[in-house]
C-alpha cells in the first residue's frame, strides 16, 4: 500500500492522512505540530478509521495560517511509516526482555531503530530507573565499577558481565582499562573457566621448570611453528611410560599452578598436554621445540653453564633422559652398563653434551645420522645417578642395580673352598 501524506498543511483545521497505525509517526507529527501550533493538544490521540489515522482539528487556534511541514520532517515521517506498526509479538518481546537487555540490543533483535524502541518503551512499558550515563555517577557508580572489575579479576567473562549488568561493550572495556586489568583473550578465558584461574608465570628458573623444558626437548607434542594454525598446545608424548607423564604433570603443576590433562590414546600412546598462550610464550623464552630443530636459547645456555646450581641443572637434565635416554646392562657382566641418549638433531644434542661436562660426567659423543651420547664406567654412572638419574622406574631400577652390583665386593675361591670378601 502506498503512503498517502498531505504535506501542504496551510491551516490548523486541515487534516493529514497516514497509511498504517504507526505509533512512531504519531510521535513525529505531535512534535511537529506542537512546534507550529501552540494550541495543539498532544495528549489527544487521533481517531482510527479502518486503516487510516486522522489527526483531530484544533478549533481554538488563533493562527490564520500554518507553515508547511519541513523536508527533514517528511523524511523522518516516511522512515517511521516504512518501519510499520508494532506487532503483538514485538510488544511481547519488549515487555519480556527490557529488564535483561539494553534498548540497543532490543532494537537489533527486533530490527528496529533505537529511537523506535526507546520511545515505545517509555510511553507504553516503563521508564528505566537510571540512564546509561547516570548509573555511573557518584559513589554508587564508582562502587559498581569496582564490583565489575573484581568479578572480572576472579574469572567472570566479559559476556557474563555484559548480560548481568546490562553494559555496553565499550563501557566494560573502559572500566577494565581504568582498573589496570589485562583484558583476556578467548583462550585465556577458556583456561580460567576450566581451571578456575590463570597460570602463575614466574621469571625465575626453577628445577621444575627446567624439567618441563628438557622433557619437551626430547618428547615434545607440538613444534614451535604450530602458531601458524593459531594453536598453543604444550605437552609431551610419553609413549608407554605413564610414570614419565605423571612426573611431567607434577612438575608442571608445581611451576604454573595448574594441572595438564593426561590422555591415553592407546597402550603405547600416552600424552600429557594443556593449551595456554601465556605458558606457551613463557616456555618459548627459553627454548625452541621440535623434532629436528629443538635447542636451548643462547642466553639460557650461558646461564646454565655458569650460574645454575649443579643439583638444579641435574634435575632438569633428568627430564631429557626420561624422554630420550635409556639404560643398557651387559648380559654377561651385571656390574657394567651404558646410559644412552640419541637424536637426529646434532646442535641440540651437543648442548646436552656441554651440560654433562659441566656436571663432571665423562661421556662419548658419536656423530652419526642418529647422534648419540653414551655414559659408561663405574665412576661416571655413579655421578650420573647422584646428580641426574631417571624418573622412570624401570630405567632407574636397572641403573641402581648395576651401580650397587659394581660396589659389591668380589668373591674369590680359596684353597679350602671357602668364599671370602676382598675389599
């Protein structure tokens, strides 16, 4: 149906005919006529006849003429009429959601203008107790800002705060920035919702952090270049060694305050992992992880060679030998054996060799396709067991039995056939 509007209003007694019963159109007409005719009674609602609205006349108007309607008013009136009348479903939605949602959100939900929703709510539903700006004034406004900042600091998401306090996104950002709070991204918020808190990031290099780093150098789950897929997964592939995965999880928990997940994908595929951009950035300050390119950062290597205590360094190296090391005992002579660790990465394994030298553990470095570090000899094995050792039970027991057998005095046969201990 075309809109029929008589815009050449000359006298106050003339009429304007509108198609559809548009409340917004009536509001615009009332404002226009109130500005032109001081005797127009705004509280008198027009009478509806079929599908048309006739504005009532003002017989007491002393003005002999009436100025034409402005061009801006015609444009606004056309937009109001194109919007159409409020349906029963829209009125029901407004009455149901005005307490939980802002006028702007309701306008986007109904597909109407903000002016249409706000004016209809004020005249037909209820006025809001305080405007968007008034609620932030005074002591009550400062108290509300502190409450929102405290809830966000304790783990509430931005979406929950917007829905709970009926905030606009820009206002929430303003509150968080003014409170000196770091705005969390999506991955950080998921971590908070799952574990209840963000990880504890410390700048100092502890024994637990070194164990986590060296274990990931040997059996890392994801390489460092995984960020091109926008993922930040940290973990190890422990194979069939459940105790190795649990040791890594426990050291991780002591360092960062949260516990990674233990996943069993098969008998020989046990994984421990977690996804956190903060922990990912912290660990990559110290090393680069991957199957062929893993290595310690040069500044960390210098720090480990000069300033880290031997006990702390040895505990960190235990993580690497739990991942890549093995102990081989000779079948004929139970008193001897070899600790081996191999990798195709020559540069990374050479760093491990330098760290063993700092611990005073003599070893051999075999440069082949699979480079190997070998530790043998009674004195070297005892030093390795004391400073480094194994966290995996089967490796640790084999090494301990060999060292104990080497310390046990030898038995020789005398002429009388008796056995005696010779120190």
